[in-house]
């Protein structure tokens, strides 16, 4: 019994055995540097929080339930934290797409067609995740003001978790019926 070869469609991936071009290396190094810098920032920024916390003490437990007063600077710092965290985690997921897009851009340049450069695509990707960071910061602020988020950024009440689980269960079960 023989099987027919499977047609997987056009090959748009980086082919095996083919060397990366200079611009692909530049993209990889740039994205790697950006990701490494973001992770380094997060690691360095977390150290004072870890060193200064004593979760076992009564004072810190009581203060964890009280909402923090947010100034504009606090909002800005939280936004930076969310944005850098999104860069650290999401830019690596864009590497395969970016390499494929760079190959498409090279082909378009050879055919004298104008398309956006790969760095513009990466910048757009980061802008979309920055918009998510703004929404996440606003949600964190709202949860904090409602005393539903502790200073350790953990839900202080089981209510949001239970309601989310109930909503998910209802959504799951209602779509089955």
C-alpha cells in the first residue's frame, strides 16, 4: 500500500540547509537584544520587591488587603512594568513570523514592489501589545481601587475568580447544548 505525498502548501518557512541572510541575522540579533534587555530590566526591577517583602509578618499581611494609593507616577511605573513584560514575553513569539516576513520583503524588493520593512511590522506588533499593557494597567488600577487586588498583585477576594470560573463554565456548557 502506497500513500500519496501530502501537499502541505507553499513553503514559506526558512528552509533547512539554507543559510540565514545578513538582514535575517540582524533581525535575530536585534530581537534577541530587545528581549534580553526586557528580561534584564524585569529581573533587576523585581529584586527590590523580593528583598523588601516579608510576607509572614502581620503588618505586611494587613497592608496587602488595603488598596494602594496610585499617583500618576505609580500608574506610569505599572504601565512600564506591563509594557516591558509584554516585550519580554511576546517579542520572541514574533521571531518566526518576522523571518518569514523578511523573506517576503526581500522577494518584493527583488520584484521592485514596495512593502513595509520588517522593523515596521515588529513596531506594529509591539504597539498592539503596548495597547494591551495600557488596558492591563487600567484593570490593575480598577481592581486595586475596589480592594480586590493585594499589594502583591494577587486577587485578595475569591469573588472575581469564582465569577470568572462560573462564567467560563456557563459559556462552555451553554455552547454544548
